[in-house]
C-alpha cells in the first residue's frame, strides 16, 4: 500500500491509502470483485475522493504519492 496526499482547493490536504488489487489500485479496502480498480494510486485516490464529495469540500487540485 501507498499513501496518496490530495491537495484541495481550500488549501487543506487529505491523505488516502491506496492498495494494489487485481493489477490496479483501489482506496479503502476491502475491495471485492465488483469494485473498479484504477491504473495508478493517484487515480484511485481521485475516484475515492469524488465518491465521498458530499461529505465536505473535496475539490482536488493535485495528488501525489508520499514516499
């Protein structure tokens, strides 16, 4: 797993953990066979973040994998 930091328009950041799954990446496991996987950890974080947007200000400017 890797941590992805999202930079938001509000100036805040949000960190999500992406896990390798079925030749791709997914945030917030468990990931079953019906859930999509994404090409990169950043893509997985963007997707997870957009699915949870109603819960706050989650407008993303950039994403980066933390080392």
